C-alpha cells in the first residue's frame, strides 16, 4: 500500500424503521328507521360476519347508540363504510357508518 491509499471501511447497512399503519374503527350508529334485518344483512354482506355476530353488533348499536364493527387499515375501513352506505342509500335507508382513527 502506498501513502496515498485510503483504507475503506465497510458501511453498515441500516434498515429503515417502518411504522405500522394507523388503524381505523368502523362505527355503526343506531337510527330509528333502518330495519334490524337490513342492518344484519349489510354486516353479513359487506363485513363478512355470521348471522349471530351481525345480530350482536346491530343490537349493541341499538342499545348503546353505536358499535364498533371492525378495526382495520384506513383505506379498507373507508371502502367498507362507502360500500355499506351505498347499499343503504340504494335501499332508501339512512344507515350511518363512519371510519375513525383508533386511539
């Protein structure tokens, strides 16, 4: 090695730290106009719940005013809310769902 040569040290590879995506809650709100059977049907069709689970979620919203349907990534939550509300709108019901960030 001559005096002008530079000794190179190998660079350490660092992996970028990836944060988990923020989760969102899909919340079902109770109303006095949408039939219970229709709400359960929506929960089964859009959220792939069983009859019993859909009934339980619907009754929780009925008794408490609202119920968490599912917790998932933002884009999935927003898509499910839109799909469910589109079904309700087409059927003429004021069913209300929202996607809110989980604390």
